[in-house]
């Protein structure tokens, strides 16, 4: 679904990632870890085509990203749900409207997806907060709303950047359980996190591969996690 072949990325005159190769197979579950500044967010941005590789090849859904035009990139991005670390919302819109926003900007017929909006908000435990504004939500509620927005288009792949970074342990476990549920529905999942306890907890629920970025390289993490 997403494949990187000998990919490098230079940032600010220096090489942040070097010789990265990875294939995200359909239905797989990956964790991406490493110290702050190692390049985890950059790696995810290469996967969802927000950044272009400095060298090497990135293929998304069987097509070379370098050969895609803007419209084709936009269409393929609709098949990738992204949970950003900073939970970007439009503050003047309700949570329900924020979650449904990807449908409205996609040009798709909104009727079918919006009919499922209530069920989706219920799935993340926000059915009673649908009319609330983003500023009225707790950190955990914002993260769950971000996850709902990421999957409103029924993407094939979900990429989450530190989705539990600003919530307590109980909420972290709840968010991971929701992502595990998505994986069991056939979605490909990749989560960037520095929380090794979270990874250990998730590995008891799902067959997850753990990767680590270190010294610009992507490595398979050891069993000591």
C-alpha cells in the first residue's frame, strides 16, 4: 500500500533520514519510535505525501509519488487518514462539523458518509459532545475527535502522530483500543510514539511490528520493548 525504497530526506541543509526502506502491507500494524527530533513526523509526512523525498522512491497504492500530479496526490490522500499531534480543528465549527469536514472538501456526495457521522461519534464516545466547540473539549476528547475525523472517509491506511501525547494513561489505552479495532477491520495502522509502555500494552492486543528511527536509519526494534 505504501512503500519506501532507499528514501532520504534533507532538512535545513542536513540529512534527517537516510536510506529508508519499508513496505506497509494491507492490514499491518506498525509502531514507529525514536527520540524527539529523530524524524518520526517527517517519516509520516513522506507516507502521506505532504513532503517529497530528497532521493529514493515512495510508492503509494502502487504508484510512484514523484510521477503524481497535484490532483492525483489529493485523491490518494483521501485513502489515508491522519491523526496529527496537534489536533488541528476549526474553532468556530462544532465537533460534528469538524469531523465531517473531510467529506465536504473532498467533492464526494456527502449524504452517505454523513449518515454514519452519528455512529462514528458514538464509536469514539463523543455522541453527547457533537455540538460542542473544540475549545470546550478535554485533551482526550479532542484526540478521539481527531481519530473520528481521520476515519470519516473510510481510509485504507491510518497514520497517527503521537496520538496519546497529551492524555492520561486510561485515555491512552482507550485510544489504542480504538486503533486496534480499526486494524481488525482491515485498516493498515502506523503510530508514531515515544511511549514504550503504550507499545507493550498494544502488543498484547495486536500483532504489531515495532520500528525505531536512530541515527537517520530505520531499524526493527528488539524484543526488549
